[in-house]
């Protein structure tokens, strides 16, 4: 019988380097001979990506209610789990995901102020016990992350999305939410300082991966 694959998530606030380092983690695992599915949240399937577009759209004509936001996040997650994550894991592939439910606790719980118990109820309903095997939390002071975000947007001539438009206090609350989650599940989380150069960050990620993958094998 084929063994279930491993589920690794990368988490962190805006501009901490998640997307770049998801690619690094995938490449590192593939170099070990592991078959990997790379994905992201919200998103990962055509319908879930459509929900992502709605969540990120800064259209000022109608503010998105916080409960609607929370339910949309979990609707996208349910589709993602059904169509991508569970099938991959059950076939023995490993899944590397740019954000998962810890982001919901950080953004909708910490940032929006939704009671964590309500989020936990949706987590149980949608995930039915499925949680990541390892979560790599890229941590950075919000002020430094904002400077990095501004430089990136200027270089690419992009506009801020709905979340990127939030104020500094929101991102401070998001960071506290992430750190609280890490404190509650230290065996699952590995906190990596995202402030240094990319080479330094990736060396630290590689060290965590080597230790965890070695223990799983």
C-alpha cells in the first residue's frame, strides 16, 4: 500500500518571501527524489482561484463583510482539499502549499478580530482532522515587510490588493496571530527569520527540512 504523502505549508505576512521560498522548498524536496505538488491558498483550483480574485479585489463599491470573508476562505479551502490536496496526499505525493488555515487564524482571527473558536469550528468541519505535517513560518517585523512590499510594487508597477491596503495595526495583529499559533503547536511549526538575505533564509529553511525529512524517513 502506498504511504500517505506529507503536507508542508509556508506561512507569513505580506512580503516575507513566501512565494519565492515555496519554490525553494519544492526544489529541495524534488532533489531528494520526492514527488511534490505545489499549490497555494486561497486558490489551487479554477473555482478556488475565482474566490481568491473576489477576496483580493479592492473594489470600494461594496465592502466585504468579515463573516462573508471567512466563509469564502473556507469555501475555497474545501474545494482545494477535495480536488488537489487530499488526492495528492492519498496517492503518496507530498504537498507544499503557500498558506493554509494558520493564515485564516492570523488574518481573519488576529487581523479581523473574529473569535478563534468560530474559526476552529469551520476548521473541523472542512478539514476533518487534516493538518500540515510541518509549517514554516517566515517571520518579519511588519514595518520591514511594508518597506519590502512598497519596493516590490514600485518595481512591478502593481496596485495594492484588499489585504495589502490595510493599516499597520492590522499587520501587527496578523503577526501576533501567527506567533500565537506557533506557540500553540511548537512541534509542527518552525519559525524562520525572514529579515536576512534570501541566501541566509534559504539555508535556514534547508536545515529545517533536512532535520524533519530525516526524522520522517
